C-alpha cells in the first residue's frame, strides 16, 4: 500500500514542481511521478542532513509532501542547469 501512496504523492509533487520550474509542457505524467519520487529521496537526504527533519511519502503526511516538492524543485533546477546552462 505504501508504494501506491508513494506513486500518487510523487506524481503530485513532481507535477507541482514542474509548474514552479515552468517545465510542465515538456513532461508527462510518467516523468512527473519519477521526478516526484526521486525528488522525495533528494529532499529527505537534504532535510535530514541540514535540518534533522525526516519525512516520507509512503505514508502521507504534510512534512513528507513538502520535502518531496522541494526535492523535486531541486532536481528540476539541476536538470535545467545541465540542459540549458541556467536555472530559471
């Protein structure tokens, strides 16, 4: 059951991050889910290392959701930097 929640929450987090980073037109639902799940991993690593905050998207809570969105934004920012040479 946790993986189903992770896929749903990851998809929403990836979609919101793609809206913030103006990449929504170039991404489909599959990539939104992938970006959201990888972003959650990146966000949990950064939040745990920097602030001691832990969150998960396998059992939905607000902290894990926000961490997933921030991590997905960081991931898309890195992708923009690599692809276009700038973060927008």
